[in-house]
């Protein structure tokens, strides 16, 4: 009996998942900053943290919906250049490059 080893995500996808994992952890830390601002800030940070962490997990597992959401998130981050947020702009460019490379696309298009 032969066993098939599970495929591992390409490094480009792993890096993109790590970016979303870090964004989720940053949102969790923002919850503690929002304690002085009231429940509204905490709820928004919690929702953002859950979304970022879910996308990170979905990317790791090869979920096509997570890839679509990550590409949309990267595109929205690129648009942040209009507000002068250079770090988000650069992060968005990196995410889009990582997610649109051929090895990443193959990971999400596998049968």
C-alpha cells in the first residue's frame, strides 16, 4: 500500500499567509489599544483579526476563496497610496506579487 505525502504550499503562499497572520495579530493588539476607546473599537478590531486569521489559514490550506479575498485585500492596500500610507501600499504590492506568481496560482487551481 502506498501513501501519498500531502503537498506543501509553495513558499510564496506561505509568505503571503504569514503577512495575513501578522496582520491578524496586529489587529488583536489593536483590541487592547481600543479598550480606552470603547466597545466599538474592540469589536472592529476583533472582526478584522478573525478575517485576517481566516484568510491566513485558508491560504495555507489552498482555499480559492481565501486567495480571492487576499488578492482583494492586496488591491485595497495598494489603493492606500492615495491616503499617504506607504507601508500599506508596499505590503499590498508584495502580497499581489506573491499571490499572482505562477506557483501560487497553481496551488489554488489544483484539482
